């Protein structure tokens, strides 16, 4: 395997970085908003599931006493 000099490595990185299609500012904001929305929806979902399980377990435990 051939060794790459630091200068050649930097040149290769610049070449590969130029090929990247970067998202626009609007796309970045929209993606961020979607992440926040989906995180909130999932948090509410898991909160409700946890609350239901908590109620069921408490009801079962109250029957055992």
C-alpha cells in the first residue's frame, strides 16, 4: 500500500468535498423542524404508553393487597 503525503491527502479531501451536494439553508431548517416534531410526537407516545403501563401495574398491585 502506497503512503500518502499530508499534502496529497489534503488535495484528495478537497477533491472529494467538492463532489458533495450540500443542503440549502431551507432544507437544513426543514430537516431540523421535522426532527423536533418527530421527537415531540415520540416523546408523547412513550409518555402515554408508560402512563398506561403504570396505571395497569398500580391496579394489579392494589388487588394484591
